C-alpha cells in the first residue's frame, strides 16, 4: 500500500511526514557516504523532504571519494539526494559544506561556492540564544588519539561486511514489520576498545573546542550521534546516514536536539498500520487483527 493512499495524519505532531515538515533553524548532517552501498539514501531522502531550515550544514564524508575510486557505485537515489540538497540551496537555504576525510578532494575548493553550496574548512555557528558552536568534521583528531583502532575499519572490508550484514538483517526486519536496528552500532558499543576510542575522540574534540573559546562543537566522523557536556563544553555529534540515521537540529529558540530518523520512520509506519487496520478487517472491524491471524494459523 502506498503512503498516498492513507488518510492524512493529524497536524499536531510537527515530526509527522503528513503534517508536511519539521521546521527548524539549523540542520547538521554528516557521513552520508554517497557512492557506497552502505548509504541509506531512501531514509535520507525521507528526512530531507520533511525538514525545512534556514541553514543546512553538510559536516563531511558526504560523497565517498575513497570508495568511488575503487569501484563505481551511484544509484538513482544518490542522484536524488544531491538534487535535493542543491534544490534546497536554490530555494534559499544556506548550505555550508565542511569536507571530511572521505571527501577530502573537496578541500581543494575551500572558499568556493558551487551551485549555492559554500565549501569551508570549518565554521563558527551562532545559535539563536547567542552561544557559539565550532563546526568541523573531526578526522583531524584521529592523529592525536593513540588507539584509533575502530576507525581503521572504516572503508575497510571488515566494516563493509558488517554494513552488508546490517542491510540484509534490516530488509528481513522490515519484512517482519520490525523497526530499523543497527548491527554495526551494536557491535561498536560491544567492543570495549571501540567504546574507549569513542570517548577519547570526544574528549579530544571538546578540548580543542574549549581552547578556541566557543561554547560547543559539532562534528561527525565516528558515526555515533551524541550530545553532552564534556568539561564545560557542549559536544555534539550529528551521527551518520550509514548506521544510525541521525541529524542534529537547532530549534528557533537555540535549543539543540538529535533527531533519530529510524525511530521517526518506525513511528510513522506504526501509525500507518493502525490507520489501515479497520480497512483490512473490513466488516469484521470489531475483531482484533491479532486474533484473526492466530485463528488462521490453527486451521
Ligand atoms: Mn570521516
């Protein structure tokens, strides 16, 4: 059943796709890894269609030049993402691209503007409430960390294998009506050394932010969304669109929030299913769907 066939959801929830939009002041997304099979372009498109903002930050690893050099992978959905981003720039959204290590080719074009997209090495963002945030991809902090073991797997075949398993697992889960679940995120949090790596990275980025005299920092790179205070500095990581499907947003009053789009899509699907149930049951609307299903099995 296509979503168009469903009744429009109520307008009270700003996150509902049918309600039209999620209107915020600023959006940060990173680590899309367009050009790799790991990129969850459909979920990303769903998010980009729903979100409206004054400023959109692309915080690095947007197009994966490393992977494209090895083998060409560029499906239509990845084109659609690029078109959607350029369209937002054309329609008045300020789009700022801070290249990362996987799209370091773009670092040759710092200070230039392409189709309304500004390419900069880093940026100081002023929140509506006056606080300042330093925006950087974060890969420069690999070097200052002793045990950067986990990141060695990014772009590596073991990591790609995990992502491939993740895709198979989740297409199965989708068929079973289960929400998206990140195998790679689960593994990463299970591996002790990876967890300590994440902590070291976060501390190093926060330390640099403090030395720059800003209130906080927004980065990506480690594919792990987070927002917390580290020694008096607000550390924000917008996550990624390979594993966690997350974005960081600033509301009109300067309040920051991590948006988990996988959760949002699961909630939207559950609402769709609830809306469909009476229609499917037809004349037997009084009989719960579960009961009818069980009866079918015992026959
Ligand atoms: Mn990176």
